[in-house]
């Protein structure tokens, strides 16, 4: 992961390296011109670049201040293979499959259908699972009864956005299985918790 606070003088060009798959800039002040497509973006805009795209920035009119950030994609890497296919013909099964896109779907007992797609670069750990994201919130209020006795209330919310995060250890990368790409265990949904504490 990388993060850089960049100031560009008018007319100065900045080449953004391509070795990081995920790259973006946030324009703090001024404007930035992209030589890739001639587009111009202004302050308070976040611009996300395509992986591998050659990007050169310039500050056409005045000094610009940019936040440059990026890194590897979120999500646990895993290997896609087929236990019934000897991909490299070496007499040993469980070889990683070549690069390609893979999809799978499953309908659960409640009628909900889960669709999952990944882009596989090929080789060991060529694919990535969905990233884990969770925001928690905690509010607390403390008050005193006497000099020696006090109490407090707490209100907590776990997984505030109620995002479905799956247990990466339960996802199969074996294309010959019916559970291919389908996680069997999900982490807890949004949870509320109230608390009361008294101390003396």
C-alpha cells in the first residue's frame, strides 16, 4: 500500500507507476489533466484508474495538490484448480488453472441466489476473494451519583453498514465441486449492543 501527498507546479508532469493494481488520486486543490484521455478533473474529486493503464498527470493552470494512494486489491488470495484435471500434464492433479474469469451461483433454502465472479490471473493465488469491510460504532455516557459511585451507559453497533462478509476459509477454489466459489459461512450481520456499568 502507498500514500503520497503531492504538489505539482503548473506544467509539471507526474507519471504514476503501474506496478500497483489499485491506484487513485484525490484532488485537494486546483485541477489535474490526464494525458491518457485529455480529461480534466477538479478539486474534491476522487479518480480511480484502471489496472495497468499508463497515467501521466499535469497541472495545466496553477499549482495542484493531490493525494495519491493505492496498493494491492483487498481480499484473501486463493488458487483456482480442478481436482479432476491435470492442467500441465505432469501426472499430478490439483494444478492451478490458467488465467480466466470464473463464475458460480447457488440458490439457498430461503430462495436467495448468490452470484460470485472472480478474475483469475493464473497460477498459485491467482484469484482474490471479496475484501473484508466492517465499521463499528460505540457511544458512551458516564455520570456520577456521589464522589465514590458512578455509572455509565454504552451503545454499540457492530458492522454498521450491515455488509455481508464471508469467511474466506470456507470458500472452495476447486471447480469440480458444487460449492466452487460459494462461501458456506458468513460473518455476523449488523449487531446492536446496550450496556450499563456501575462502579463504586
